[in-house]
């Protein structure tokens, strides 16, 4: 099992509430990167809006210079960047970060029109298919020049690049829940990523995906994004959810839901179907099974599901998803730096993590207690 955290340029204790966001700048992001780098996470997803917001390559380049081992899963909308330029950025970043790049291909669901991209849902994935075909030939170091004529791309005399550190190229993740997303990942991806669904549905989704990948003669790893609220006691964890809801108002929830419903994302529609769009009277009204809460989708875009409880309870739920076939997890909760440290301290040591390059095992980290450090102090 591998665990990634989350890097974003909007943060705070309750970032869906304008009064509870923080000023995010270079120093803030450095603190977040250091928290991730110093703990048991494999890396972080560096997300991006299709329209506005900050650029994930610039954020990742800055953090790569201040960190040693965390991996950067950088979101890329294929329709916003030529495959040749992506190849150049990927090879350069992979070299300068010491082989710490993962690419997350996201085909987008809203905001692309503002960038002049008006492709419908399935056409975006058809474009993505041609795009990854070209991209893989350019970064794969094969023979050139590369000519490719498809419905969306017309490349003449493309030049293959010298190899990246990671061979044959930095891992390609493909995100989405629709059939066409699964197909794109099955054909081109090293990892297929989707937003968390309730356990049984998620297990069925992964099984269907693996069959699709087998149809292409491929084995592809899977990843899932999910929120986690971990506290010492169950009561404290649910009190945190109550507090999140107290800092939300129905007007803002309605505005967000209208925008999300208008989008074309299959994954988003599934996330929306897990709640009624109304802030609940009691947080646990949206607990669909033990420790599984679906209210996050009222507040933020993306997955609705949050695992809520003690470290042991949340670890057990994550292990259930792992047994159902999820290889990699992208976890998050705000504020991102503090929650990263909490999750690293309390949750990660309970998970069957695969070794993180350059990192001691969690058990060894645990053994280095405060009292051990104090041995001898004051004995002179
Ligand atoms: C793991 C993961 C990360 C994503 N990150 C982003 C992102 O950074 N920016 C973005 O605009 N969309 C992001 N998306 C959403 C995708 O762009 C896409 O809209 C979504 O997965 C819906 O596609 P579908 O209709 O195939 O379900 C992400 C999706 C997943 C699964």
C-alpha cells in the first residue's frame, strides 16, 4: 500500500468558508512540503483547476527544491498543453527532482471552456487517447521523427527526447470514473485513479477496470482519493465533522451543487448521489456505514466520502479498500500541514505501507521516543 497526501493552493481550517481560509504563499507551501517529506507519505497529489488558480508545475518545482524524497503527482489537462511540451516538462522535472515525478492525466469536467476548449466529455477522452499515444512515443526514447495523424492531433516530425530518470517514462496515472476514463487508463496508464465510492461499489468498479486492462493485455495499478478525519476518540472525530458543518451555510452549498450538477463528470455525479444536497441536522445522518461519511461532497468538489474515527477504525476501513484492490491512496483533510502530521503520526504506522525510498520504517520511527532522546540529558 502506498499513501499520498494532497497539495493545494487553497487551505485553512474550513476552506469552503471565506472567513476560514489562510494566506497560502511560498513559505506556507514549503511547510506543507516539509511535513509530507519528513513523514511516511510516498508523495502528494498536486491538483489544479482547469480554469484559474495556481500552476502545479511551478508549485512542484519550488517544493522539489526544498524536499528530498516525496513524489509529485502533477495534474495535467491534456487539452491545455501540447504532448510535446508536456514531454519536455516531464523529462526536465524528472531529472531535476531526482526521479520523483508522477503525471496525473485528468480530462476535466468544468472550466475548460474559459480556456477555449469546447470538447464534449467523450471527445476529451478520445483526444486524451491520441495525446498519450504521442506523449509515450516522445518520452519513451524510441526512434524518431514522430509523425502522427489522428482526429485531434496532427504531429509532424516530433523529436523523441533523451530518457527521463524513470524508465521508460515517469508513471502515468489516469483519473476518472466513466467507461471512457477506464478505457484510457487500461490502454495507456500505469495507475488508474478514481474518487472513492462505497466499498462494495468501489470493489466492483476496480474488478471491472482490471478486466478492461486485461483486455489490452495489461496489468495496471489502482489508486483512490478519500478524505480522512482521524482523532483519538470517535466522539472527537465526529465533533470535528460537526464543526466543519457549522462553518458551512446552505446558500454556498447550493451554489456549489448547482455548478457540480451542471458538469459532465461521471465520478462527480456518483459523488453527488451520496447525499441530498442539504446540510444535515446531525453529522451522523450522513454516516452510510460505520466510519463512512458522505457529507464532504456538500462542501468541496470531488469525492464525497470521508472516513471518520480513531486511527484504528480509519486504518481498518482503508485496509478493507486495499483488500478490495486499491494499491495507492490519496488522503486529505484541512488544514493540510497539520492534518498531514496527524495522519503521519497516528494513522500511517497502522497501515501495511510498502517501503518509502529514503525513509525509515514507521515502526522504527515510533521507537525513537522522547524519553530515549532525553537519556543522559542532565546526568552530568
Ligand atoms: C485522482 C483524481 C484527481 C483529479 N484531479 C483533478 C485536478 O487536479 N483538476 C481537475 O480539473 N480535475 C481533476 N480530476 C477530475 C477529472 O478531471 C475528471 O473530471 C473526473 O475524474 C471526471 O471524469 P469522469 O467523467 O471520467 O468520471 C481528478 C480526478 C481524479 C480521479
